């Protein structure tokens, strides 16, 4: 706990943390409110999945290439511009009032996601430059605390706000949060490290493509990174299924509404907050690969309990309680995976590596969404969600087999300290 407080007292990291706290609260408002709004307008799991597909397509197409630009540009400036544009480009959502306007939701989600492809890897790549090497796990745990706090406030509020005032209210709140985040990020003092860009346009394109291929090659050649890619891909596939069918599960299985969609998912933050604090305080005693493996298995088991809770007792209490439980290993997954990536790659490669992982994650989530949208209506919600929980367990078992106990004896160019096991 003292390590986490020490990290939070560092001005630059504190500004980054506060920016995330504000913008992610707004994001959770919209992440819960907008799918609920689309589902209530259309009544279709398939059209609801269209929203998530629109959000993830840019990550599939641009994620890896965006990471190359993140390594070439000033990361702080990239984050400021992306946040400011995200604030402005949410405004067209205010014009949607019927199912015929759902295409506007898809278009805005698509553009917002394009901007996120630059912001997210810049944020992840900049973090290790703001804290010491021995503080990275604590810093990522604090970001986990951040995510839990924003989920705890934003998710229930998203369902409540859209149920009372409509989607326009959550749109405005999220837009304001992006603007405030841009101001806080602008206050960070960090030395710019921008690589030279070729003067020729053709030379610039060739250089970008070469650096993109270098990043993909580094993942392929480095056993630990490739193993993380496989494990993360399975988790992303499972998450894609969840994103679409969670709303349907609450409406059709639990017989709830917009408010229940928000608060049931929001209570996961209680466990996430506790899990993040535990990881920050004691995570250094457990190697990150083992933490990742155990967390994935625990998360999958908790999910299976949620989906089958109505076989034990009807109502909202048991699934909500299991969401709290799931938050504990969920925090472990995020902190362990991010720390492994950040400490395994040198700074000049981080943008590309995060871009490559982001693209792969988005592609697998997209596949999961498509499967959920089609199979959810054809086979039923529960069989598909049970498969989703099993995929998380499989990812954890693979982490045990591929990562735990590994001793990396040889470093690839561009890799950092490697895996700890």
C-alpha cells in the first residue's frame, strides 16, 4: 500500500491517473447507456452487436499501424489531440431518437474508436516513463483501482441516467469528461522523444510499414510475447461475447431493465477495487505469470457461476454477488498482463507492441461479438455465455502451461527484462 501511495504522490502520474478517472467515468456512462439505448430502440441482439462491431473495426484495421505513429510522435500531444476530438465528435449522437437513426450511433462509435487507437497505446507506452521500473506494477494496480472506481460510479449511473433523461445526457457527460482529461494531460511535464520522420512522402510510408513489420516480427520471435498474444486473444474472444450478450442476459434471463444492466455490472468494481489494492500491496510476492494464470481461471469460474445462478436461486442478488467476486481476479488479469508487456519491451518498441496487441484483441473481440449476435438468437443466451466462461478458464490453463516457471535465457532485440517466473 505504501508503494502505491508513493507512486500516486508523483505529480505526473497523479495527473495521468486523475485524467483517467474522469474520462473513464464518462466512458462507463456511455458504455452502459448507449447499448441499452440501442437495444430498447431496436429490440435486437444483432443490431446491438452492430454498435460494438463499429467500435472495434478501427482497432482491427488501424491498431498496429497507429502504434507505429505513437512511437514516432510526441505521446503527450497525441493524447491531448485525441481526447479533444473525442469530446467534440460525440455531439452528433444527440440527434438520434429512433431506430432509423442507429446508423449515426454506428458512425460516431467508428470515429471515436479511430481516435482511441492512438490514445490507448500512447497512454500505455508513456506510463513507464513517468515512474520507476520497480513501480510499474504498483502504477498499473492504481490504474486498476481507477477502473474499478469509475465502473462503480459510471456503470450504475449510465443505466440510471439513460433510463431517466435519455441517451443525450450520457453523451454530454462523456463529452465533458474527455475535455477535462485533455486539460489534465496537458499539465504533465515529460520530455518529448520524437523520432525523425523521412521528408519524402513515399519514404515516410515505407518507414512506417517497416516499423510496423518490425513490431509484428518482435512478437512472433519472442516466446513470452507470443504466448501472451495467444492468451490475451482467448480472453478477448470471451470478452467480445460478453459485451453483446450481457445486456440480453439481464433483459431476457434476469428480467431486468436499464437500471439493472448498470448496477449489476457496476458492482463488479467493488471486487475490482479490492483486487487492485491486493495486487498493489502484495503483487510483488507472486510472479506476474502465475498471477495472470490464476486470475484468468478464477474469472472464468465466476462467470460460469453468474450465468447459471438462476438454477440456484432466482433474482438479482446472486449474480450481483458473483459479479463482485469476479472483480477480484479481473483486477489481477489487467495488472499482470499490462505489467508483463511493459517490462518485456524497450521503450522505443512499446507503441508498436501495444498496437499489435490492441489489433489482435480487437479482432478477437469482434469475432466474439459476431458469434454472440448470431448464436445468441439461434442457440439461446445461456449456452453461448457458458462457452464464454469456459474460454477464460482455458486461457488461464494455457498461461500456466506456457508462462509459469519460464526462465527467459536469451533476449530478442527490443525486449526488456523478459518474463518473471
